[in-house]
């Protein structure tokens, strides 16, 4: 079987390997699921001995962007909407995260890899809601 190595998105492959490794290592060594909303939400409950790993994980997410900038160019980000729509979108994402008992990283990455039926169902709902939202915003409701 011939694979054209020039057509493989190596950044995506590398990113997927790093995310998978981080998820596996956090579960293996800390017994925790790498769901970002749960990690951040746990900071608001301030339990002794439970803060250090959460802060370290979040700092790793932030610092990874800084480190990436030393080796590669970050893609340009173009936001083509107003602040009201951004605030509404943020509210809806937060509400959906609470309603779904977790975010896409917890359900989509960690839950599916653990074969959790609840996470598989949640990820399907996340994806369908995203597809429908994009279709409605771009083709039905033109703002």
C-alpha cells in the first residue's frame, strides 16, 4: 500500500498524538479524566490537594501556544461577527457543557476512548448541534 507522505497533515497527526498521550498519562498517573470544563470547574471548588494538578494542566495548555510560536507560525484568526454574537455563543457553549455534564474534550476524547455510552451519545449530540447551528446561521438566518 502506497501512502503519499506529502498529503498527510503532520501537524494534526502530531497534535492528536500529544492529546492522546496527555489524556492517557493523566488517567494513568492521576486517575483523572482530561475534560477541560471539569478541570477548570474544579478550581472553583478549591479542595486541598486537588488544585496543583489542575493549575499545571491549564498552564500547559496556555504555554503550549507560546512554545509552538517558537517553532511554527500560528494560523491567522479571523472572527467575522460582533461581540453580541460572541457573548451569546459563549453562553450557549457554557450552558451546553453544563447540560451535557461535560465538554467535547471530556466526552469526545476521553469518554469515547473509554467506550462510555453516555459520552458517545453526548458527542453525537454535540456534533449534530454544531452542524445544525452552522447551517442555520449561514443559510437560514443571515445576520
